[in-house]
């Protein structure tokens, strides 16, 4: 009996030792603790490297999770997860996360009336500080997608990233973007109300009277957030960055046009601009004349556009020396 116990103990000890010496999992959970709760993310380690540069990936607007999937749309596209995997294969670690109030970070949500655009920027800047203090990583870059491009841009400037990538980011301020989205879709009286409300918010003043038809967009509890968001003009902010900048835009993106990337480039002439023919908003190869351009938003079998990662990896290898 005693010999059997000793053999069992030895086997357990060897198992523990083997696990302790094993390589870390390629993907690991990582958490940013904030005053209002935990913001959850995924750390994707670089393949075959103990020490590597790291990229903070900031997802887009609305209920878009760390993998690039939206709760408002059926299916998954997994675009940001694919991006993280491709970065790892090229020798770069990455962290992508669910913004507060979304998916695994839902418990960290603030009351809508208390939320500000700067809350998201603060979180991204805190992630940058956390990763810069981690001895596993050398240099750090920020990559922001869609609305995350502005969040990432501001955080990169504030927290001192070594490089910045704008992926499907806009150059115009929020007011201009909203005007374009509403253009031709409202009857004249509502269009006038929409303009009045936007003008007030752009001036930093809450709009007192909101018609019921526009309440979903401009309800009083969301107006403080919109005011905090509207003070930022991406074209102005990208010009202020003191780091290498890459601007990437697809030509079949039905949400952000190529002119936005060109305007960002005009504001920051030394930035690298890459326009990718046939790439859509979720970074997949989709032709302009496809019958259902949104179908790719829920199809994880579609790979990233083949020209995307060579552009990003080439820029990072130049901008983040090991």
C-alpha cells in the first residue's frame, strides 16, 4: 500500500512539474480593474517568442466585442480575433478587450447618464500603461477599428504608444458623420430639429426639446456622452500624434468611405496610407457589387483580406524595433 501511495505521489509531482515548465497558452485571459468593475480581454502571445512587441486592439462602436462581432447582427465575423492570430504568427503579441458594458465587461457599465466618450479613452490608456509595465513586452502599438480608431488615437497620444494604426477610422467629427447618416432620410421638420439638436450638442449645450421620433438618438441621458464625443475631431487629433502612423481603409466599406482615410492622410502627411481594393468594414474581401454586402458581417469562414496583414505587419516591423 505504501509503495502504491509513493508511486502516485511521484506521478502527481511529475505532472505538476511538467505543467509548470510548459509553454504558456497562446491565448490567456487578462483583466483591467477599474473603479466601476473589471474590463475583460484576451492576451494573444506571439508565436515562438518569450518577449515581443504588443498591439492593443480597440474594437468599434456599439455592442462590438473583442473579436469584432456585434450583438446587433446575426452570426460572427471574428475579424479582430483573426487579426490577433495573424499578428501572433508574425511575431507580435496583442490584447483585445470587451469595452465596458459589452459582453464579458458588461458589469463594468456605467449608468448611461454618467458615461462619457473619455471613459473609453481612459480605459484604453490604462490598458496601454498596464502593457507597457509588463516585462514580457518590448514596444507597444495601438490599433483602433472604426470608432475604436478615435479612442485608440487619443489613448495612444495620452499614454505614449510607440506607433498607431487607424483601421476604417473617420476623419470628420461626430456631428458631420451623423449629418451624413441622416441626410435625405428625415422629413423636413424632423431634419430641421436634427440640425438644431446637433448644433447645440456641438456647442457643448444639451438640447432641451427632442421630438419623440428622435428621442432614441438624442434622449437627455445620452446627450452628455454625445457632447463629450463631439469635442474631438479625428483629423485634428491625428495631426497631434508624435509617433509613426498607418492609415488603412478598404474601398468596399459601406460604413466608412475611402475619402475619410484620404482626409486623415491630408491632416498627417507623413503617415502611411494603404487603400485596399475590395476590403469591407469587417476586413474581408467583398466586391462592391455583391448582392448582400452585410452577409460577410456574420460569416466567420471568410478570411481577412489578403492584403491587410502584410500592410500592418510591414508597418509594425518598421515602427516597433525589437
